[in-house]
């Protein structure tokens, strides 16, 4: 992991030019040093932007707020759902190790400056919010900005630049505001149905290891959609352990018979997914390489440069890498060819990792300010991957189109990333029960991201980051209990995917023993049981921008108690209520059944395991949740609930 800090000395912005600007469907606003202008527009209206003032590098807008107004959104946030009283920076960066949870954050900061992060650090922020009074706005552009909500009666937005532009959105409900926001910024495409159909098995080890685990999973009758093999490029030993070779071609020593493995899995309707990122490592020590992507990119002059005009070698733990400059017109076409060679072998998906680490003192082909480009880079990275997917699709025939559909998933993002990204995951949570960077934070990130347009999202089952901290700080290792509870949580997200973590031998794995395999099979079937509804919700995400996993506030905006919930529970669509176990040793959970505030919307919730119904609104109840039986409720009498229960019976788990 690495953390990028904002430079204290910002460059003065270049003098702007007059230009015509199309105004969108909703009220559009432009803030500039001479004042505030709000224009209610139609599609054919334009506004002239005032020339920027050379000597200014900050724009601040302050406006009133109600004392009890609650603020949601700001992208994928991991510690808080509601931000009144907080100061929210909007800057793409590594989330950090611990993010305020102790003692790990303190230990990480001792090793590297700001490596621990804090409550505000995130891979995917967005300058956007919705309030409990149905107010909403977002900023355009890519400047670093701060939303100051620390005063009870006002909001102050500060943009680090010489102009500020944004839009005010109008709507009567949270879902209506999300629809209008995503209609403006863009929405994800419909996911291929195959990735929604079963478990994505994330593992490493080479061809024989994959075949062995595949056989075990078949014995447990696990529904599998894909094997995700991040070590397809091979591994090397460094001072911190085994790490991947960042050279995006298959390592035939580690994965001998690669094409045969891909074909054999495909014959059983199981896809293969791989890994890549926008960085390239020198391959001098890799004896079996067929080509060096780093040297090719360097020769083509498509790497990000330092101030001296040389490739900017970005430190990454035990080695340094070059970073592709996607402002260069040749970079995208070159990388698409790399992806094509991967896909030509039969690969149908990949993790498009990183994107949050563009140095703020870099030199780009476009000559744009690297501080602004920093927030834009993850969108460029997503755009390259998405363009390749669409180009691949357009070159295929209609026959077997669904089976050949590609998908990539990524963690870094900014405001418009939902337009380009197909699927997101929440990055590197700690393998812990803690609030800011453990299993609880995975729920918060899922729900806050959903408010902000990240409609299709999920987390690594069991978390990722294990740490052996010396002296008094202890060890962070994935326990069997944590892994199995995370399986239950992930069974109700868009994608059900495992990850061995950064220290596989230190962590409990789904294949560790009979207990973990049995729980994995059970939760994969639980995930499979609502496949029909997941497809429906994925379609709704592509058409309306609404998330699969939803904070209760989205459908119960008048319930103040529901509005203050963070990680305790969430809705899947409108028909399923999930109350996950998020604490060690917990066997019961407290469920809250929200008040609709509208008699026509009243309903009762049925516990899927016992059949007990909870009819009272605004009511809390303690519910049993032993291992394997997460507290899940369906709307009583709904067709979704009836079909889910029927599927659970047919799978033999009800």
C-alpha cells in the first residue's frame, strides 16, 4: 500500500479562456471569484463563463443549512454514513492501513508517513451529496475540494482552484435524486449474467492448485461463476514476501497448460478472471518473460514523467514502477492490445487495480495540472478498460454473446466513474472486526457508495490486509469466524468473491477445512437463491443508477432512526432486509424495522429461517443469528420473498 499526500504548495492556476458551456437538464450553477450565478436551463441554453482571475487559487461558497439536516454521499466513504459536523476532503487516495483503528494505524504511521490514513481517506470520493431535506448538488471539474459541515447552520465548500462549477439537483425522494445525479454523470452497463450466477473463487497457486480446489468445490456442490487468478502473471520474492510480477502476460511456469485450464473450466460454464493495473515493473529478473511491457511503454514514451522528463518511477512497497500516461493518445491503444492478448486466451474478466496514485508533481503529455489530473486519472483508467470491453463486444457475433461478455472491476474512482466502470470493489479492508477498516467499514463503503452512484459494488470476502506488527501491537490475521461471517455478508451483495489476502498462509481460507468449505457452499447457495432478483436489480442499476445494496434512508427518508444507521443493516433492493453479524462471538443481532410514514407503504417483514413476522413499524427486535443463519428478512407476501424462500428449499438450506 502507499498513500499520496496533498502538496502544501499548490501551483497557480492558468488564466482561463472564455467559452460557451451547455447547461444540463437540472439547475446549473457556476461559481467564480466575482459572484454566484444560478441559471435554470433547458438543453438549448448556454452561459458564458467569466474569465478566471490569475492571482486567485481558492474559491469558497457558503450557504445556509438546517440544524438537523443530515448529509449523505461524498462517494465511497468507509467510516461514516452521515456527515453533518464533519469536514470532508474530496481527494482520490489509498484508504490507508487502519484508518484510525488502533493500534494498527499508529504502527502504520510509524513505518511510513500517513500510511495509516484516517476516517476520510478513500479510493473513490465524489463531490456530491444528498440531504435529509432533499437538497442535492455536485461539483464539476477535478480540483481538490473540501465540504465543511462543521457549523450547524451552514455549508461551506472550498475549491482549490480559481473557479467552481456545479449543479443543483431537484427531487422529492432520495432515489429520485440518485436517478437525476446518475442521469447526469452516467450509469454502469448491465453486468454479464454469468458473474451474477455464482461464486467468484479468488485463489492463487498455479494450475494444479486450481484444479485441486475446483474438485473440492464440486464435491461440496458450490455454484461457481468464475475463478479469479491474480497470480496468473507469476510471483517473485521480495523483502516483504511474495509479490506479483507487474508484467501483464501469463507466466507459463506457474500456470502450465494455461489455455487448457481456461478451456476446461469454460466447458463447465466457469470463466477465468485475471488481474492487471496501470503500472508496469521492470522485468530484468524475470527469466521466463516473453516480453517486457515496461520497456515497450518506455520506448513508446507513454509513461508518466517526472520534472526532468524521465519516467516517473513510483515506489510501491519493495519495488518501483512506471505508470501509464493515459493523456497520451498512444497509451490507450497500446494497453488495449495487452488486454486483447489476455482475452484471446479465453479470459473473460479482470481486476483493474489501482488508479489512485498519480503523483501530484508528475509531468503529463497533456501538460495539464497534475493535481487536477490526479482526481481524473481513475476515470481515464476506467475509460480505457470500458472502451476495450465495448470494442470487443462490437467485434463479436450475436451467437454466444452472453457467454463471451467481458467484465472488469476496480476500486479507484471519482465522480464520473460509474459511467465508465462496470463493477467496483471496496479495496483493501483489514482482516478485522474494527469499525474504520474492518468488516464494518465494508458495509459503510457499500452503502455510501450506493448513494453516490456506485450501484454495483462488493468487498473481498474476509478482508485483505493481514499484518504482523512487532512488539506490543499484536497480529492482524483473518480468523475462521470473521471469514465465515463475511461470507454471510457478501452473500447479499452484487458479487460473491473471495480473496486469499496479502498473507494467504496467515489467514483462514474458504478451503481451509470442512467447516469453511461447508459455510462457503451454504453462502454461495444463499447468494444463488436470489439470482433472479439480483439480475432485476442490476438492470435497474443500469437504467436508473440505483444501487443493489441500499441504505435504509433511501426508502424511508422520514424515519430519523433509520437515517442515523451506519453499518447495522441494509436493504437489498426494496424487498430484502439484511442485518449482518459484525462482531466477534455475536449470536444475536438487533434489527430495526423502519417506519414508512405512509400507511399505503406499511408492510410486515418475515424472517427467512423461522418464518416469524414483524409487523410493527419503528420497532427494534433482537433476532437469533447463529453461524450459517444470518438475520435476513423479506417483505411478507412479496413475490420476491416467495421465490427466494422457494429457492432456499430447493437448495436444501431451508
